[in-house]
C-alpha cells in the first residue's frame, strides 16, 4: 500500500465523497448496530473520513469523548465542518503508525483497515490501547471487492488487473488474528451488490470514494477505445455492470 498515494486520492476528491459513498454508509449503519447496548465513554474512530460514521457514534453516545483520526487532511476538514460539537476531537494522522494515549472503551473503524500495511500488527497495538473489557469493532473490504471489474480487465487486456482490492487481506487471516488477540470475538462477512448504469459510473464511484486505492483509476488505462472494449467484455461476462463489495465485520472484547 502506498499511503502517500492513498492520502492524495482521498484528499483530491474529498468534496465528492459524500455523494458516492453509499456502500460505506451502509456499512456504517450495520456497524453502529453492532455496538449493542454498551455505554462507551471514550472512543477512538479510525479512518473517520468525512465524519459520517463519527456522527453516528456521537448520536448514539452523546456524552462520549471521541477521537476521530484520518490520514487525509481534506477529509478531516469536511468532518470538522459537519460535527461542530463538543466531545469530538479530529486528528490528521496515519492511525496505523501513530501513538495515542490508551484507556479507550471502544476502538472502531468503518471500511478503513484494508488500507493498512499490516492489519494484524495494528490490531495488536489497538488491543493495548483498550481499557479493561474494552471493545474493538470494525468493518473492512475484502479481496473479492470489484471482482467483476478485475476479471473483465484481465479478459479484455490479457494481463493482471491493477485493481488494488485484490491485495486486501483475506477473511481467514483477520479472523485468526482477532481470535488470538481477543477473548470474545464475533465475526461475519457479507456480500453487497450495486448496479451502476454504466462502466463510467462505476469508475466515477471508485475514483470519488478512493475505493480503488491507486489502481482502478490508473492513468493510461482508460482511453475511449479501452473503455468501450472493457464495457463490452464486462457485459458479455456478467450480463450487466454489477459490482460486488465483500465486507468483513469483526467485534472483539479484550
């Protein structure tokens, strides 16, 4: 993962993010439901983006102190404008490598961990930041995300797909690490689908939400001729422009 490129992508298109982040918002709603009846007083929100999930946390836990962290300065600026309220501190930082004071009741993250260079090491660090019986709760995209696009690119251009999601960590690996670190673990995976009207609409969504990292919108690949060939192949293989999002949900108790 090239963190600098990922940060630049998110910052460049931060102003468009909220228009296109339907899957991210769906995951945030499912994630907030998984917090259950717990009462959390000190929360760390990792990869807060434009603050949509942070706002859900604040609505559910209005008295909690929330530290919300994101690698993109522009994303954080938008989030600050959204949540002009007491009890939320926004920080521009790489949450995988930054050091924070511990004692959190909840450490949580919505579809961010797939961008980490070593999610297992990050989880070990976050365990140390939790107080007694603290909870970690996160969602992340899996390697089957944009599977149809990857296969269509390979078939069209007879080569490896540049879609970075293929390198995301497998479910079994995250499950193994989480169960080793935490005494009580709940885990599941879900497949969500979307059907954009065209290949161009799909690529816009990937571009403006940063979902493709630095691969799906690589310069030089999307010439008009290449786009026509790819859309033709895509529809021939899958009958329509259907998009898969593989999402993992994990909850662990220290």
